[in-house]
C-alpha cells in the first residue's frame, strides 16, 4: 500500500487527501550488499515478511482562503507475506484518523497488494518490481460517519526500482542509493451519487539515500550511534490526469498537483526498523504546515526465519548484506 497513496479526507483537503494523514506501505529489501529501508513516502522495491505497526502520520491542511484547515493524526498498519522469494502479498490500511478543525474520525478502507520482483542484480545492487494494489470499497467507516471511507474501490498498477551505488569506485559515493515508484490509480466508480467525479491520478516519487549502515560495513567503520542509520530525502506527488471535475468557487482546483517532500532518517536494527520524516507540502492544496511521518517495522523474516518469516514455497531469497 503506498505511503500515502489512497486515503480521502473530508472538506477542504480535496486533492491533497492522499498525503494528509496517510500511513505508508512498508518493507525493507536486501539486494547484494544493499539494504533498502522501508521508506515512509512509498513502498520499497522488494517483497518481504514484515509487520508495520504502527505507522503514524500528522498533517495540517489549508483552506482555499489561507486559513488553517483540518488537522489530522493517523495510525495505520500493514502485514506483508512472501509466497516465493520473488512474489509477495500484503494487507493493511491507512488505519484510524482523528481530525480536528472540524472534529471528525474514521477508519480507512482495507488495502491489498500483489507484488512481483521482475529482475534483480546483486552485484550492481539493482532491483525492478511491479504490483497490483486494490483498495476495497466500504471496508472502513460507513458513509454516515463523520469521516467515512471511500464508497468505491481503487485499482492501482505500480512499478518500483532501486539502485545502490556500491559498484562505483569512489568510496564517498558507495553509500548512496536511489529508489522510485510510479502508480496509476483507477477508481472503479467514475461519478459519485452527488455528481462529483473521481479522477484517475498519476502518483510518482523518489528517494535519495546515504546509508551509514553501508558505509560502516563496506567503506569505513563509524561510531556506534551512526552505524545503523540511513538518512534520506524523499518526495512524492500526485497529478490528476483524467476524469477531472470542474473548478468550484471557494475550493482548490481539482486539477492541482499535490505532494510532499522532506528529510527522513531510518534506524535499522537486527529485527526492526524505526523511521521518521518531516513532510513538507509542495503547495497549499497539499497542506499548510510541516507534518510528520513515523513507523515501527518488524522484520518477521529475521525474527521467525524458519516459520512465518519464510516464503510459503521455495527457498528464502539469498542475502549477503552484513548489518
């Protein structure tokens, strides 16, 4: 499920809803010597056995007149399971949102995903994967609640890529890695009962990572406080591309591109990951102030390698990273 890719909040948040109060999809991936952390803005490119609980998000929205809009706090979750070393499924939810200004609360719909790793090259720390994600209608709060879930399902094909720079000769560059994701969202209902439209949207994002974990293991030894950290910079945006409604006076434009960016840092333990990010809105349609994302992610493949942490069929994926 993506970080932040499929919750609709009420009121003036409009198109920014898929960023505000959203809980990310999470996992960590190892390709050769590279650990790709479970980033907070979108999913990483691999398949794993993991449990993200909780995934926290905070954001303040803006009203079109410049005043402060809804203030949202969200707790989400996700469970990921490998079927084979290259094929995995996950189930989760953006979770429960508490909203102030105005007061509201509600559960988001359930989200499932089937992901397949098409290609990976351990020597060059490269991985490419794809997925089909479905957010299921009416599996969250009912329509009569103060913050109802979406009454329509959304089908989202996704593509992922990750590349570590451990194969370059310059030592200072070897800890660098990049990841990216592109999604195309298809709501199953085009026109709502009130006549409003559900647009098709293109979501795209990237991360730039500098792994002190990698540096400590393969370049030079670092002090204990730093050697398990992966600082990063992340960005994710969404652009409506089809089925866009008309402009409504007093509201943000339904054709606005919305998104967030900001610095993040991840602590990679033997059995868990802890991550935190400052999410900065790219415009007022995306939010009014700097928000926050955080996650605690448990590595079930490391905690229970001989039971629930291994693929249902075939051997586990080979891992050569030292961490």
